[in-house]
C-alpha cells in the first residue's frame, strides 16, 4: 500500500467517525530525533510562516527528541502525503524520521 493510499484510508476513517474534512484543520506532523541538536536543526529548517513548530524534550533519558510541525490546511490525502514526504526528507537530512501525523478536531 502506498503512502497516499494509507493516508486516504486514515482520512476515510476520520470521516466515518464524523469529522468534517471539508473544513481547514490543524494537521500535526510528528518527527523524532536522537539529539537536541538534530531536533533544533530540523525545527529551524521546517519553520515557515505557514507552520507552527514545537520541540518536545524526551520524558525519559534515552527517548528521542520530538518535533511537531503543525499546518492549518484542508486535509486531503494528496496534500498530507506531499507535506509528509517533504518533511520526512528534511528530517532524514538531520538524522531524524517521520513519526506519523494527526488531525485536531477544533469543533
């Protein structure tokens, strides 16, 4: 199954649960990094006027650093997949990787 098909499946589940996907939503893309320096470098590279970037310190020693990139957008499989792939490539440049995405229901 392709990433696009996987994302379309998740969105279908959200819609079946009653989430209106015709509304602009906050979509959070999660990434993990081995060090604070790698997380910080990714966060700086991912930051744009259209993003909200948060660095989350590990709760336990040895856990990865997390960086959440949140974008207000119309949640379509195509748009989410394009952003997820772009951010995954950027994360890999900084020794990190994607850790999925989620939607916020502001209703």
